[in-house]
C-alpha cells in the first residue's frame, strides 16, 4: 500500500477479504490510528495494542536503575483473569507509582485500555493474543532467508521463497505440541 493511512489500510484489508480472509475477531498491532479504524470498519473486529510495545513506551522515561521495579509492578496487570480485574490492578499500579514516575504512568494510563482486549478470549489463547511478536518474528525470518539468497533469478522465485515461510510456520503449528491456537 502506498501509505499507512486509514484509506491505505482499508484497501489492504478489503483485498484480504476478497482473497478469502474471514472470521477476524481481533487484530494486534502497534498504535496506528488508521489501522485501528480500518480494522473496525472492514472486519468489525476488536483492536489490541501490542503489550510489548506499551511496555517499552512506559520504560522510556524511567531511569535504567528503576526500570526493573516499574516493569515488575505493571506485569501484575497482565496476569489477571479478566478485564475488570486487569483494570483494577492497573489502577493500583497507577496509584503506587504515579508520584515517582509521573511521565511513565501517564503513558501506561493512556495505553492500558488498548492492551486489555485479549482478556475477552479464552485463557489458553491469551499469551499469543496480547502481542504482535509472532508477526515481527515472521518478518525477521523472511528477511533472513532472502538475505541468504542475495539475488533472485526472477520475481516468482522470490515470492515462492517468501510464501514458503508462513507455510512452514503453519505446518509447525499444526504438528507441534504447542499449537498456536
């Protein structure tokens, strides 16, 4: 897509639907405003901000010395059984750390509603629904494999190699004891 605007994401998602993508209930991503709107418009699905990215954003204004304490306190929010208890724990963390880490807690407070949607899903799925690391890992693996080859004889060869990466991952998910979903 030419830009990561709302229109660009809408066209991208419509193209995926035209190619058979269905049943989307939750999309996990970074905080792109246009993507959020397009997800809701095209798929009528929930949007979840990646927990890891929120973690990182919260730690930016915190000194290296204090990062472990802040990190430990906010982890308790994400192990709750439901959204209500997650929000209650978040309020507790905010009260506990607000005076010492005002800027970090402001970021945390702003992002907390965006990172708890995964609690609407079964517990066995939650560890993979709260972040977009699997997609980032896929992108890294594609980059690694294409760099090994270097140059391709034609575009089709490159597309075949790139297309095989998700196929292999899918097969691993089907045959592994640690099935994805």
